[in-house]
């Protein structure tokens, strides 16, 4: 379908309809903040993780006695999303279930991802609607890659994440093959 652009006087955000993935976060002076997808390391930029976050043993799971194959982080990143709203500073993209998703995840659903720009901030919200008669099990998340260092002479270690409002996240423990290890730690 293509890409969509949102702008403020300070920021320009580009989002692709394939996977509803952010493709660029650029300031007016041209500074790019989003990783630009080098296939030698990681080709993606900011995939949406749904309906599973992580890797499944043997890339499959069982539900109601049936086995379903699903790759790492689910399928949303490889699905085309429909545009539901596109304004100067707001974008809403939606993916509903289809034959390809039901082969991996046998549920009726709607996944909406909304991007809203506020001056120099991006707000991302996820809305999952159960359109099925059964409980809808799912996981959801974002996986943005940020371009650091931004300046010549800086190092990756010069950057940090700051959480406000008493947020105390845990770092989820993974094995070298990216399975959950069960050893989470305070971050």
C-alpha cells in the first residue's frame, strides 16, 4: 500500500503500511533517530510484535489439540495494514484476521496501531479487539531500533534510557538462541 508521513514543526515520522512499522524519525534539521535497517546486522527498523513476543519452541505451539506454526514475534510485521485515519499528526492503521493469519493464529481479531505526534514526541498506542467467541490470548510489543551514536566521536555506551513516574522495568532473560531463560533481572 505504501508509506504515510506525519509532521510537526520539529519532527517528521514515516510509517509503512507493511507491518505498520516506523521507517524514519527525522528532525527538521535532518537528524535521523531510527535505525535504517542494515541487513548485515538487522534489516528491520521498528517491527510490531503480535500475537506473540519472542520465539516459540520449534516455531510452533498447540491450541485446542492442534499445532500452529508461527515465526519469531508473530506475524504482524509481515502483514499489510489498512489505513483507518491519516491526518497531519495522527495515523491509525488496522490489520484484521485473514486466511494467512488464521493459519497461524485461529482467532478473529482487529489490531489497530495509532501514531500521534506532539511537537517533538511520538505516542504509539495499540488496540486489540477480540472478534471471536473465545478468549483471545496474545502478546504485543514494539521493537524499535534507534540509531546510536548520533554524533561523530560518541559511543553506544554514551546513551541511556530514562524511565519516569516510578517505572521499574525488568529485563527479560533470554538464552543465546532467544528463548525465555526464566532469569529476569531488574533493569
